[in-house]
C-alpha cells in the first residue's frame, strides 16, 4: 500500500534523497522547501504524487502559510470553530445535513499534511468568493438578530491581506479580478471604515441589503484592529487568546 511522506528540507541532501526513494517506490510526498519551485525534475516525473510547499521552518509566518499548519494553531482553530458555528445557523433547517460530521470531515481535511494546500490559495479571487460564502451568511445572521462577528473578520482579514501585498506579503501572493482597483485604494490612505465601504462598493458586497451599513461597521472595526494590533488584537476582541501574530 502506498504511503504518504512529509519531508522537510526536500530540495537537497538527505531530504531530496528520501523524497526520490519514496517516489520510486510509488509513495506520495509532501515536501517543504524555501521555494515551491524546488525539485523541477522530480515534479516533472511525478506530477501526481509530489507536492512542494514553500516554507521556511525558521519563519513562523511561512510555516502557517500551509493550511494544515495554520489549522494546528490553537487560536486559529478556535476562530475557525467560531466561524463554523456562525455559518451553521444560516443553513436551511430541512437540509438534512449532519453538521457535526461535516465539520469533522473538514477538520480532517484541513489537518492533512499531504494536501500541501496553502492559505494564499484560499485568498485568491476573494472578491468573487466572499459574497456567496461569507457575506450572504452574515446577512442571514443579521436578519435573524444574531451578530456575524467571525464572518466579518474574514472579510476584514482579506482586505488587510490585500493591503499587505508588496509589503508584509509578496506582491503576487494571491490575485483577484479587482486587483487594479484595490491597489488604487491604497494610494488614498483611507480610514479602516472608509476602506471597507469602498471595497463593499467595488465588489458589490451586500448590495441593496438592509444590513449593509452594519456589516461595513463590523468589518471596519475588525480592519482597524488588524491595522493597529494585528491578528492578536482582532482575536482578542472575539475572546480568543494566544494568537502568535
């Protein structure tokens, strides 16, 4: 039976040797390297069984760039659990979905080191994904009189990540169809609330919804905390302690 290996330092030396031996045997390899372009020859020969994740194990932000590593962070896991709890309340009561089983399956997937899924991939095309996956659920909660605090932190965090490209994050860390317009916002030096309102306008978030202004206020408050105190400040406002950044 084929095995799955997670090998650090896979680009050279013993790491490369172990990866090559495992691939020759027919096993799958998830390799950590400082560059995702490592091992071009092996990636060409084993495209279905070799995944490379760009990760510097001395750099904690790089480590958490892999979804499984981020999910293993207790503070992030607590946030995700809270996010799921908010989203679950917006599902149709007659959907017949076992939400406990479904979230357990998601947790198992997010913890799978072999998938080599990166957080930047989740951020791609955020202006297109967020309306259906996050904003719609937030509007549902608002209409039911329930706060969407975790849901709106997702929106604020995506906006903060867009702002960080070219500074704390590489310019091409992730992409979005609205990149040119989003980049133009940075030059206007807007407040957090003004930035969120502008992004809502650009992307059409909650367009025509009675909850729109309240959602902008919630996301704006989150974005201000992210700008001033980082993730730790945003998590603290949700009652989550122990965030590393």
